[in-house]
C-alpha cells in the first residue's frame, strides 16, 4: 500500500494555504464536505445582503429609477469585465447575458459568418450535451451546414479538420472526466486549418487559469453558477476576441444589442463591441447575487488558485489510491497536471448507489450515468482536511458495503 | 369646461373597488404615484421573504439538493401554468424561460416551420423595436425570408396578407399609444389567409383579460416584469397552442428542452409539449421572486381587473380633459374601450421636460421620444385618488410652467 499524508501533514497543508481566508466568506454546512461546486457553487455570505439591497432598496424603493441609479443598465458589461480577468480576457470582450446554451448559439453563428463558404461545425461527441444540441440547432438554420463529431465521424479533432470546417466547439474541461485541453495548442491547430474555435469554459471559469487572449481564442462561453458562485441558474457569459468584434454578427439581435436601444428605431443596427452579443433584458436580481461573488473573485490570484486546485486533486487521488485499492474504483481523470481540470471522476459499477450513500454521510458529489462518481474541488472553500474526510467516508462505504442500503432516489435526488 | 368627479366621488370609487385589498401587498413609496408599472412593476411585499428563503435555505443551505427538494426543476413549467390562467391559456401551453426577445425568435422560427413554402413575416412598424429586431434576426437565418412592415410596405396588416405570409407578429397593446388589437378578429383574418400569428403580450399580461385559447391564437410571448410584478428583468414566457405542440420546432434546442435532459445523449430529441420551448438553465433567484407575485395573481379575477383598469384610464382622460384644456396636451390613446389597453399616452411638445418635472414631484411615468408622456395604470396597486393626484400635479406643472426648470437628466434618468 502506498504511503500518504497523515492528519498532521494535512492540517499543515491547510495552515499554509494562501487561499484559506476565502473559506469564511462562503456558506458551508457543518459536518458536510461539498464537492459539487462544479455543478452549483455555494453561496457567498455577502450574497444575502446584496440580494436584500437589490430587492428592498433598488426594486422596492427606487423602482424604475434603479436602471440608472443602481447601475442596472451596465451590470452585464461590468460583471463581464470582472469575469474577463479570471479567464485571461482584456476588458471589452466579455459580457454576462442569457444562458450558456444561447451563447453557444450566438458564438457558432458568428463564427460561421466569419468563415464564408465553410459549412462544417466540429465538436467532441463527449461534449456536455447542450453544446451538441445547440450546434444541431445552428445547423438546422444554415442550409448545407453539418455537424461532425470527434469519436463518431473520426477519431480526433485534428483528423477531422479540413478546409470546409468553419468552427470547432470544444469543452476546455470535459464535464465528465475532467480532461483539460491545451487551449493554445488546440487553438493554433484549428487556426492553421483556417477555422475558428469556440471554447466552452463551464468547467474552467473559476476552476483554473484560463488565458483566452494569450491563446488567441476566438470565442468563449461559460456559466457563472459553478466555480464562480454566481447563484443557481445565474446568467452565463460570452467572450468575443477584440479582432472579431467589428465583423462578428449573431442572429439573436434584440434591443439590448442595438447601437441605440432607447432611440426605438425600426431597423436593427448592432452596437459596437461586445454589447452586440446581448439580446434582451437580463434578470437583475440574479445578476446582483453574482456581483457579491465577483467581489470576492476580484481578490483571487489565479495562479494560486491553480496551484491549490492541483494540490487538492493530487491529494484526493493519492488518498483514494492509498486507501481504496481493490474496492472497485477506477480513476477516469488524467494524472498529468496539464491534462487535469479541478474535478475527479471515479468509475464504480454501482456508482449511483455509492453516491447516494456518500450524500447521506454528508459527502456531496454527483453521479453521471452510467457509472461515474464525480467530485469537484473548488479551491476557495474546499480544504485539504475536507479531501481527507471525503476519502475516509468513501473508503468506509465501500469496505462496509453500506452503499447497498442507500435509499433509492430518482435522478440524483438527495432527499 | 367639462364636469368631473370631485374628491368625495373619487374617494367613493376607491371605497367600492373590489381589488383595493391588493394594494397593501405591494411596496409603494409614501407621497408618490407610480404610473410606470407598465415598465417595471413594483415589488410585492412577499417577494422579500421569498427571495430570502430561496437564497438562504435553498441555495445556501440545501445547495444542489434544491433542484429536487425546492422544486427548482419544475419552476418554469409551474410558473408558466399560473401565467397561463391570466392569459386565457389552458395548462401545458405556457412556460417561463429566457427573455421576450428570445421567445420571439423561437416562436417565429416555429411558425415559419409550420408553414413550409411561405417566407414572409409581417409585423407593425410601430411594434416595440426588439420585436422587429428579432424578426430581422430570424430572417437572417432563413434563405429567401423577408420581413414586411405595416406602415412601411403597406398601409395595414390586412392589405399585406397574401399567400406568401407565414406568420404575423403583433403587439396586442402598442407600447407607445396603448392601442389594443381585437385578438380574435385579427387572428381569424390571419388564419383566413393561411398564416399563423404570434402575439406579443408584454403590455397586456396582467393588464387586462387575454383569451389566447378562445381567440385561437397560435403563439404568444410576453414579459413578467411589468404588470405581472415579477421583478426587474424577470424571465419571460412563451405560449404555444396545444394543436401546434406536436409539430412545432425551434432552433434554440438546448438541454432543458430535451426529452431526457439527464440522459446526456449526443443527439437532440425535443421533449413533448411546451417543455421543448425551453433551452438552458433559468435564473432561479429571479424565478423565486416571480413566484411571490404569482401567489397574489392567483387570486385576481381578470374581469374585475379589466373593469377597474378602464375606470382608472377613463378617470385619467376625464380629469386631464377637464383640467388641462389649452395646456398643449394631445391624447394619443383611443377613447373606445375595446381599443384601449391599461396605459395612456399624452403628447406634449416638451414632453421630456414635463416628465422630469412630474417625476420630481413624485408622479412617476415615463417619456418616449420624441414627445410622448406615458402613464401605466396597474389595477392591483393604483387607486382612483392616485389618478386625481397625478392629474392635479400635471395641471400645476403645465400652468405654472415649472417644467421649464426641471433638472436636465439623460435618458430618462431620475436622479
């Protein structure tokens, strides 16, 4: 059996953690280890007061005046700028609006428009499904357009790249396995083939350093309710590289993307810059909760975040391999740091029941069919002792087979 | 000068108002008359507690578990059912999702798909602009499709209806003038020409009785943050008539519209029924605020609402005409009840400055370029004494010309 850190060594890791102070700013349940922040990030404590202010003073008190007085008009751009720093985007290229799905639609349409004569969209068969569904929606609106999938139509993106490919839609981190793409290298290969790339950052924004500008990315989309703690269903973001902004067009051309939204003109004329990727009025209360979270994120050093994220997942792998050998688990996430996001997937033939047992014991992860136990490690509020506790509970469940008694529950229900 | 009700008569109107009890359930500022509920409805008092519950217990406490435990999954459909009652829609045809703009895109695409071979969209040049911009976006994705406008390409919708028209997009109430269409009659004319109709209910949902099913409407969209008091930027709704649901398709085919969203399949297969008109994850906190409002709306008799709405706008017209004769105002809203929504437009050559002066004096309406003063009458929380007070202030401003001293402010700012 491999050696692994003892309790004292783990306590020392927490004591030396430069991000440790952030933990107190989040709401965590006593006695639980929340490893599902890659699905829904926990609440920043400040979000409650921010929401209360937005509801009572802004909506209730100032009413319509808050569009100016409280800065509601500028929230999508202001929040987008702040997310931009976290994903390596200079200001003016990122805006908060709509959902990830809808932003994929905008980005794919814009990319295809920038590559006239090319009609293929490439994506990974293992993408988060909505990416593929939205690509299918885009294809349905463009005569001759086709969607080709890595793993179905060919073994790899590289081998599918030909001079008919307009755009490649890639998940920066795979939602299931945690596999991380080399953004700069993949972007360069795609550009060499004359195509553009749309990066889906749902599992990387707030999880690790992203360098969109430096990697010469074309478009990116992502959600704010996972690692970024924006709140349940908080609006998503979209990034368009500055060099594309003068020419990029998208068909969800609502009044918020108009050059002069309050001139009430009959004809659409897109605003300059990233504002053109807005469409309609955004849910202000949800945006205000997100603001509370970004107030914290403004202070985060993304290199420190990545260092801690890798240390957390390293420790988890080390402890699982040290303590759970022979208990039916298979690691489905790369060991190599440059290939790993901030989550770990373990496969087990009874993954569903094991996850139910874990949740009953206060270790909150999630299950992905057919056989994946998925654990997200959010460096701002998960510590090294949490990792050790999660593995201890997992080991106990597997050794004593208490997962066999876990209550049956439907569709990930955790009643 | 015409005679008009005195203070005692107006007090009697309030005393006899069967909807009077609702007023106490909303947050109103002492000393103000809020006639901008057609732009942003005021906050229901219960929304604060609902938001607090959603933030602290559901997001903060139960975290990911709230998708099941708090019913987050079903909120779009549950809220849609409740809005459905207010717009004359039997259950299963209305869902809350995204923005009005995006729902217009879905509805127009679906309608065109149901009328193969037809490529014209008709709309009114006087539509709320985003309707036209979204129609232009739809046209940009369909080869050969054209948008024709009443008032630009022809004098009336009826005269533009030909056998190439696939769909007509109509504003049930005009956002500027308050002109109300006869939904059943217009729908019948459009159907007689073989086309479908999309009704934009932004200025009618919660403002008056709407009878979508009875009028044989095909599609409808609308917002929840005006008369419905859903909160700033609260998500919109979309209605699809049951007879179209088996065949209607829309290209924003995200995972929330999938038949089995948690099976994580590669290919899109639309859910049965109205769920197919969903796309991505909705902003839960904003939906929860909307729930607080719909708890009140569930108790509202829509016939009573319409009766009061007309009485309020009748009184406003009567008082303005009685007290402000010769002061430069022109009524821009129909006097005839069946042609009037729940708002009144007055034109004045210095409308912008007059509105600023009104707002400074606590009468909150809004300005629409170039010369419109717009006043919304929301029957759940505006009373007859409010109407009298608003007209008294308007008269005073016009007679003493204090609007000439109104502070300059940009774009409707009311600092």
